[in-house]
C-alpha cells in the first residue's frame, strides 16, 4: 500500500520542478491519441489548454499569443490547431469581440468518457487487468519475436536517468 507521501509529485520530480506547477492529464488521452484521431501537435495544444484549467466548469481563456509563447509555435499554427480541436469535438470555443476566446474543455471530458466505453486496451488502475477486448488482434507475436524486438529497443535507447545525470549531474542524494 502506497502512502500519499510516496506518491507526491515532488518525490518523483523534485520540489524545484514542482514549483512550476503540474497538469493532470488522463492516461486515456495519451494512450488513445491515435484512436481519438489526434495528431501530435493537436494533442500538445490540447495539453497546453489543460494547463490553464483550474475550475470545474472547464472554461479556460488563454490568448493565442500566450499559447504561441508557451509552445514556441507560430500564431497561425496554434490558431489552426485550435480550430481542428474544435472541429473534432475536443473544445468548444466562444469568441468575444475585443478579448481572448474562451475554450470550454467539457467536450473533451465527454469525448474521453464515451471513448473509454469502447477502448479496452488500458487498465483502469495500476495493478488491475484490462477489460476483455471485443476484437482480438489477428496474430500475437511469439515470445521469440517479442524478445528480439525488446532487445532491439534496448540497443537504441539510453535510460532517462543517464541522460539527466550526464546533463545535470546528480539531481537528488
């Protein structure tokens, strides 16, 4: 059984990083990005909108200029992504003459809620099993194929801890 202290943000990331805040993002949104028909840039823009969501009503109002500074993308890129997110039903934009638009994120909640009813690939909580899939994949990899793929990935990747310690030295004693 984990205690609250063991699960605290600062225990995972450090208090120095925590001072910049953090955003709650459902794993379902990330893991089902492809099923939800979200391109990488659209997902990042949606996550950036989520960083401004503080109240339960789901309304945020960052300006496009602020989102461009946040992401280092151009004004038209952010404007296009917001339009696509609205077309795909993840946000509802309300425009007000002379001020920033307001983005309602409740449609994203509804979309994820409806998607979780059909997405059976993810466990609901750590340590639990997934719901049974309605459609089984045509073929599963054999153990030999799986191990070969895993070894290939190990050869190509460097652990994050090594990258961080190379760049920043030891972060925590």
